[in-house]
C-alpha cells in the first residue's frame, strides 16, 4: 500500500493539500481530547496519541506532494510555539511528562530538517522513514515499557526497560523495511539496512536524555538508511 506514495502522479492544489493536513491534525487532537475526556486515560497515553498521530502527517505530505516550504514553515512555527511554551503556559501539557524535556521542540525541529533535506533530494520517503520511526517506535516503546516493562535497566541516569527497547527495535525494523520495500523492491540489501537502522535507532533512543531522542532518532534513522542505500544499493 505504501507504494501509492511513490507512484502517485496527481498533485492536488495547495489549498487541498493544506486542508487535508489540517483535517488530519484536527482528527488527532479530537481523538486525544475524547480519550482524555471520556476514557480518563493516563496523560502519557494522550500525549502518545498526539505524538504518533502528528507524525503520520509526513505520509500526507509525501502522498500529496506538499511543497517543502509548507513543511519547513510549519516546523519553524511549531518549534517557536513549543519553545515559548516552556516559558509561558501556551501549551500546558507540554511539560507533563514529569521531567525536564525539550522533546516536543526537537520533534518539531526534526520534521523541518528532514523535509528540507529529502524534499530537496526528491527522496521524501527517507523523511517519512525517520519521522515514522520516531513517532511509532518511540511512542509505542514508551507505552509498552510503562505498562509491561518488568525488566528495567539504568543508563545515563534514565530508566529504561528491555520490553520497551525491544518494541523500539521491532517497530523501527518494520517501518524501515516497509518503506524501503515500497520504493526499492525486495532485496537482501533492504533487509540488512532495516536491521542496522533498527539497531542504531534503538541505541539512540536508549542513550537519550532531555528528549534529545526526538532529534537523534529521526535524523539518525533517515541519514543511516540514506547512506546505506547509497553504499549497498546505488553504489
């Protein structure tokens, strides 16, 4: 199904592109509000709904061929708002994780960097790979680790679980392999690249602090997949 993103030739108007993104983000926020209001879920679950949901916008940007300037502008504005939110109560839930973290700011910034980089190279699927690895990998790893993580370990002052780290590795592998298979086809190189990306991104997430993984994981996974593809496939 992901091949639709690389084969699609129809380019809708900018108005339709932006309206589609706005509609999706509205649905994500409505879902998060509904879960918080009616299900009374853990605030961390609500945050991860937003974390994962907003990351999926990159698929719309890829499929609808949204101009790079639109993604970069949105990233800059989001980064500015999140920075101000650490000083003023613009987004009260931004620091609700119980620790000092600039994760939301790094997340916004990483999207702009990846869009600028890979839209310019006309290879937007690497941007999607990096952002989705962060959105789904980190998001599900945190949920699984908190709910089912019984085997804890400490690293650089932070507590992780083997269950959460395993989830990160599996999700990273699945996302990387699906995207690369959709644009490059089935080959041993794709599977090797996916394994290496999964291992490295899990390591980056494990050694993170202050939310820096929201920058290192998407940039690291996209850059590694890009470089390995050049070396093993294109080279």
